C-alpha cells in the first residue's frame, strides 16, 4: 500500500527507461546548445542571419541621366567590330592589313564613318550595334582605331558636348 503513492518506478523496466531518460535528455539538450552556439560563430558578416534577412530580389537601378562612360575605339572595336574585322569575314578589310585598307583610307574619316553608320555590303549599319549602346562618337573612335591599325593617320574625333 505505502509504495503506491509518489513512486514512478514500479518495476525494473521502468527503472531502465528512467535511467536512459536521465542520461539522454541532458545529452540532447547539450548537443542542441552546441549546434546553436556554433551557428552563432559561423554567422559573421556573410552568415546565416544576413542570408535570412536579405531581400528576395536585389534591384540594381542605373541612373539613366548619369553621363555614360564613353567607350574607347579599342573597346568598341573589340565588342562590335572584331567579329568581322579580325578574320576578314565576308570580305571585311582586316585589322592591321595595310593593303586591304589603303584604298579605303582615301575616303578620309568622314567618308569611312558615313559608311559605317549606313552599312555597306555585308557590314550592317553601325556594325550592327544599337545607337542606344554605342554613339556616333564612339563608332568614330572605332573607325579611327581600325583605320590607324592599318597605316591610317586619322585623328581622334572630338568628344561631343555632354548634353545635361
Ligand atoms: C558583320 C561583319 C562586320 C562588322 C560587325 C563590322 N564590319 Fe566593317 N566591314 C565589313 C565588311 C564586309 C566590309 C567591306 C564592305 C565593302 O566594301 O563591301 C567592312 C568595311 C568597313 C570599313 C571600310 C568602309 C569603306 O568605306 O570602305 C570600315 C571603316 C569599317 N568596316 C569599320 C567597322 C567598324 C568601326 C565596325 C564596328 C563598329 C565594323 N566595321 C563592324 C564587315 C563588318
């Protein structure tokens, strides 16, 4: 009778369960604490917390009215013109090929630029570039870069007045 109250352990099986519980419950709690502390350490600046609170999409607004950085003739040449003018594809006069350019150089800067702006033969107008990406002035610089690679003595075109 006296044993029935206040005693949770009534048989050997319950004793074993209690011993296991007393051993494992604190162990699990300690492990969880260790994991928690470790997470805190890893999360320096690039860490978990930043990942969690960072915005879903990051918008990169360009200031449309900011003056655009003008590309040099070499940059324009490499991005737009080189595809044809390196190899001489479709009969394009090659970069640095004085023979191919000699007759064309006679047209002078304005003549050559006009051809590029309008296109000629297999060359699309502006070499295929959109005027939104590459201005006339930048195309002009590319013409100079290309022509001067092949014995031309064209002067850099004058930079346009910045419209602001
Ligand atoms: C799709 C190929 C292609 C691209 C891209 C291209 N060209 Fe050409 N280019 C040609 C061909 C082909 C010719 C020869 C056209 C002809 O005489 O029939 C040519 C000719 C020229 C000439 C000589 C024009 C003349 O009056 O004789 C110049 C200058 C020139 N290209 C500059 C450029 C510049 C600068 C670019 C880049 C902005 C460019 N090209 C991009 C194919 C191309």
